[in-house]
């Protein structure tokens, strides 16, 4: 079993996001966070309680960072989503993590 991901938000999301933007991520090993949305009429529900809990924590973390980085953005704002996902990858994904 893998250790839990540290879901403590970074103290200064704007500074952390700016650091992500300064880096040449296309030339580095990039931590990646991938989120999928099930658009089927009857989505399949995850029944694994630890996975549900971790998913809820990531969703809350996403909203915390979205509110700090792009307060007026909605869920369809690709630039805001990219910035938040990049920050989560840099701040919360450790080398070797797999979800």
C-alpha cells in the first residue's frame, strides 16, 4: 500500500504556480495528475472507500487552488484547469506515486 498523498495546500498558491510556469517542464520528468469525467448517462460509481476519500480530497484541493489562482474561472476555463493541475502535480505528486 502506498503512503497517502500530502493534501495540505501550499501556503502561497500564486507563488507556487509562478514557479511551475518558470520551469521548463517539457524537458523535465513531469508529475502528471489526470482527471477523467464519466459522461455516460449512468456513470459507474467507485465503491472503494479509500479511493473515494482521496478523490474528494483532490477535488477540495483543486477548488482551493482554483479559487486562489483564478477566482472568476469556471470548470470550462482550460487555462485555469491547466494551472491548477500543474500546481497539484508539482506540489503533491511524488516521484513513483501511482493512483
